[in-house]
C-alpha cells in the first residue's frame, strides 16, 4: 500500500486550543488560520494539555501568517524513519546472487537485524 493511501486512510481529527478533539479535519470555520489536525490515534495518545499546547502553537504562528507549523515534540507523528520495521536493500550471497539485491526485513537499531 502506498504512503499517500495510508495517510488518507488514517482518521484525521481537528484539535481545538482547549485540547479537545473537535471533529474531522478540514471542518474548521476559520479557513485563514485553521485548527491543528492530527491522526486520531496520535491525538488520543496525547493528554488534553499536550493537545492544547500543539494547537495553541499552530494558532499563534498562523495568526502571524505562517502556513506550515511543526508539531510540538510530543505531538510529532513518528514514521518508520525513526524506528520500526524497515525494508532495505542488502547485497546477497556473492557466489549465487552476484548481480542482484535482496530485501531483508529487520528492525533498525537492533543487533540481530
């Protein structure tokens, strides 16, 4: 499954400056300075105060005209770059697969992978 499809299939929710989940992303009445949106799973994993902090950061920067505002460290959505299962190309057995690459599945950072 492609990255864009995975991203679209996540349920994105809108976070108010009070830290409450307000509804689906894209339903903010203020189109010039919209609310913070996060995947539902990520939003539910944060405390209400952590959600409020990231929403206030977005609103404050948006009021100055900034369109893209990064999340607070706790609200950052982690991807496979940071950890998890990753497929990477590795050299195969030179005698048998001299001109090919094989895909090996391992957890980045583990010594067994």
